[in-house]
C-alpha cells in the first residue's frame, strides 16, 4: 500500500510517500519539505494567514517533486493521508482540502491523521525503530506530554504541561534574549558557549510527585534575570541561554525517568522538535546507559513537522486494522484542538 502524506498544520509544508505491507515496519519512499521560517522571521512568529497562503503555493509542487523523487506515477497512490489536527485551522484546511480532492480524483481513501500521533510513531522510520510497549516523551511546539504506548492507538496519558510547553519556554526565553525567530534553536546554539550554572533558575514541578510539567514560571524567571542584568545582559546572554536550556532539560529528563520507573518499562521514545536538542539527547543517553534502558529518536530530519510521519501514522493504523479518524467519501474536516486521547482505542487495558 503506497500512502501519500501531507502535513500543513503550522509553518512547514511536508509531503512524503510511505510504502506499507500487511506486516513489518512501513518504508519511507520519498519526502519533500518546505519551511516558512524565512517568511515569518520578520514578524517574530507564525502569521496564520501567511502560513495558509504559503501552504497553498507549495503543496502541489512538493507533491510533484516527491513523486518524481520516488519515480512513481500519481496513479500508483493507494491512499492520501493528511493532518486533521491539532494546528492552525486555515493551514490544516489547505492540506485536508488537497488530500480530499486528490483522493476523490484517484478513487482512493483520504485518511485523516492526528499530528501528535505522527510525531509519536515517527521513530519507527529510524534506523533503530522501537518496539511496543514504551514510554513516549512528546515535545513538539505547544505540546509536552508523557505517554504510555502499548501499540498503535493504545495510548495512556501519564503527564502533560499545565501551562507553557517546553518548546514555548525555549521560544519565549529566546525572545527575551533578543534572539529572533525561531527562538528555540537559536537559544540552543548560543547556550553551547555559555555556563549552565551561571544563574540559579527554577525547575518548576521537578519534585511535584507527579508527571506533569510547568514552564511558565521559568520563562518569568528568565525575564526577571534579564532585567536585573540590564546593560550587562549582552555580555551574559550565552550564560543565561545555557542556564535556561539546562533548567528545561533537567525537568524533561527527571520526569521521563520517573515515568519509566512508574510504568516499569525499559524503553523511552523522544519525539517532536525539542527532541533534536543535543543537551537533552546527551542527558537522556547518559541516564539510559546507567539504567540499561533503550532510547529511541526519529531521524533528526524527521523531528520537525513533516509529511513522512503523517503517511507513517496512516500506514500503521491501516496495518493495525483501525478505522479512519474522520468522514470519508469526499467529506473532510479539521480539528485545530484535538487531544491525542481522542484517537485512543477504547478498552486497552495493560
């Protein structure tokens, strides 16, 4: 089964082809991606209307490019998957509309996909795919969650952010430091030349006894420290960036290890854009080596939003015999706010 995947939830337009058999891990056949970072940089963040218009411009050329890359005709496509949500409503509608139209023209199914399920399953396209069950740390944009994953569609929420997500803490702290957009990667690059112990920043909910997260207080602490430094901030930016990154990573690592201990599982999957952070990977790698746990990531190119994870999620749901997540027969809708629990199979006791 050859599945075309379209991702358009925010500021990346991704199109990919995944080949799925009845059994085994689906195989990535080809992928194309366009990032809108340069367009949004002047505004300091994503402008939804501009994002939607750019998706319209990009999605068909990217589709043609991935078909050419894979050397397959459009008639070879057996299904078209698209991101139904969560995300920006207008951006989602572009991908959903194109997918539904293509599916109807080809006489194949249109398969709606949950964006976070795509991230969650994306490590299955890596050179070292995980096995079920595992704990998943989802750190993608506005989402920070810990999940127990027993199979495709079998997800149990263990903990989540009660305010700002880790990605938002990176971005908002970067804005305080005047690092521009996208802030998170810029802050991480600057942190490499700083001292992570230079400032005593809080680790919210570190010892709360549960698996929830909170990063709003950390962002406020960074702002307070920057104001205290005043004119000296420019010379201390790298140190404050390093201390900020260290605080975020400490919380993510502590909660992830607590989730593994609480569930008794031996395998951790880290997915989403923040999963590309090198300090996070180093700290988790050290902990995994100490405890004998297995650690899995998507390939770095698949940490960001992309069409491959959407096609993969559709393929794995098909392999698992799960029903589509939304209307078929040419109808489509989007779900800008769509909890991952909503796509969980009912009655999945461990």
